[in-house]
C-alpha cells in the first residue's frame, strides 16, 4: 500500500516536473519573438514622432527662409555667396516637394551651423558681413550723360601724414589720427598710396568718359591731407557718391580678396545714409569680384572710419586686394589688371544708379532735375581740402604716378606699425576683427 502511494506521488511529481520543463522550453522560445515585437512597436512609435517633428521643423525653416532678403547678414564673410545660395534656395526646384523641402531644411541647417561656428570664433563678424546681391556682369541701361552727376574719388593715404588727431565723426568726442601712410607691397615695391593714386586716376578718366563729373580729393602722393579734409571735398562738391580707394594687408600672407566698408545701421552721425551706402558697397563689391575674379570677402559695416562718418552722401571704401599677398600684389600693379578693376568699379556704380529705389532719389537732385550741382565740373567749394583738388599742376601722369612720390623719400617703410594704424583697425596688431583668421588687416584711413 505504501509502495502504491509512493508511486502515485512520484508520478505526480514527474508530471509537474515535465509540465514545468515544457513551460520553460515554450517560454524560452517565445521570449525573443515577444521582445522583437515590443522593440518593433517602440521603433514605430519613435519613427512617427520623429516624422512629426521633422515636418514641423521643415515648415519652420521654410517660413523663416521666406523672410530673408539680400541684406541678410552672414556670419561667415569669406563664404557669403554660399550663404546667400542657401538662403535663397527654391524648395520647388527639384519637382519633388518633399525632397525639395528636405533639401532646403538641410541647406538652412548647414548654413546655420557654419554661421554659428563663425560667430563663436569671432562674434564681431556676425554684425559686419552683408550678403552680396545677385551676380551681374555689370551691364546696365543707365547712362550718366547730361545728368550732371558728381563723383568724388579718394585715393587712400599719402607719403606725408598730417600731424595730430581729429574727431571720428561730427561732434564726436572720440579722436583718431588724421591719417596713416598705409601699407605697401613687398613683391611689387609699390606703396599703397601709389597704387591707390594709379587706380583713382584711371577710374577718373573712365567715369568722365561715361559722362560723370569727377573730382579727386588730392592729386599727389606727397601733400598731407586728413580724413576729414577728404570728406569735405565730397561735401563741398555736393557729390552723388564718395568712393574711397584702398588696398589691404595681413600678417597672413595667404589672405586675398576684396571687401568694401561702409557705415553701420546704427551710425550716430548719418544714419539716413546707411541703406544707400550699404547698397553701394554691396553692388560695387559684387560687380568688382565678378569681373576681376578676386575672392569676395564681405561688406564690413563699421562706424570707425572718419572719412565715411564725415561724408554727407552715400560713401564706400573698397579694399582692392591684399598687398601682403605676393600674387595679388603683383597683379594689382599691372596696368591691364588696373583697367579691369576700374571698369568693374565703374560698372558697379552705374548698376547702383540703375537700381536706385525711389526713396533714395531725393539724395540726387541731378536725377530729379531739381539742380545741376557740380555742373561742368566747376563746383569746387571752399576750404583747404578743396583747394588741394584744384592744384592740377600736382596731378600725376597717365600712369597715376607723381614724380615727387617716386623717390626714396617716400619711406619704403611705409607700412604702418600698430600704433600708426587707423583706429578703424579693430586690434593692436592691425588686424580686422571681422576676419576669421586675422586675414583682414585694414590700413584703412
């Protein structure tokens, strides 16, 4: 009897063990499948949420991009064309709305990433660079013939520097050196004031051939003339535009390219001239780089340029290229390249007039027929600055050279040191803080 009970207990125990074993086997085989199902379900949920987020982000990027204009600020001055292309990409260009939207979002994200990196490296660049307008070959339907338009050109620097300081702007308490001797080209042997005089003389002839009345702030590279005096020549002649010719330099010998400089939107002296000056700077830089194939840097907006601040009309300063760069230095010294630079600046100026918005016309009475300021080129004004422009006997020859500026007395050590640099150069090393790698040292004024 006992044996039978024992057998039954043993049999029940064996059945329990068998069922447990079978359960564990089934469970072991089922768990991976169940886990996989759970993972797949979770992935589907995440994908749905991600698609919703991407769609919202894409719509936000597209809406933001639609409000951008050609005046949009780019933090990377050396890549303004790429930034402009990303900002103006057509979402429908590919024919696939989804792909186009994704491409636009990716481009905008890439541009934003580059801009953020540049801004982190140099916060000043974010507020000083301006995207160029659309490319153009410089051909316009505009003609200056018979309109009495006056252009004043300012060949940058001189071998003799006026002593002392002057206010950076009208009624300003900040003082700056009246001028510096500028930089020089080690490869070409030219001083900046020689190069700028050569180019300015050629530009004067080109603009006169196109029907403009043209004045220079000075005709030789010897007489000291301050930045305020230069601006006064433009003011007294009631110029329609003030174009200042300069060349750049940098400790980085690989730095190359052109930039233009104008007042900022917050200029405390002539804020009403900002839009016209910025547009003049953009158009000339864009046309110049297109036609000369120089690398396009950016429009630097700053209120540290005395000559720009004192001008009572739209003004820009163009940095033709880097004399510290051997190739660019030698190229700018060539007569053929100088003619190319001159034609590009003249074409840019004519494009500026041709595309002038209605709100800027009031700045140019000659265009509205209200007056013929500077008619016949005789409106020279009074004062020491204008008197300098009337010294035709000091005017250099066709090559733009002044005999007095060719001798050794013109200080081949013309490149200024940190203390002699225009205060417009943002740091003591004379480097333009708007450049990312100290490539935009400006010997500006």
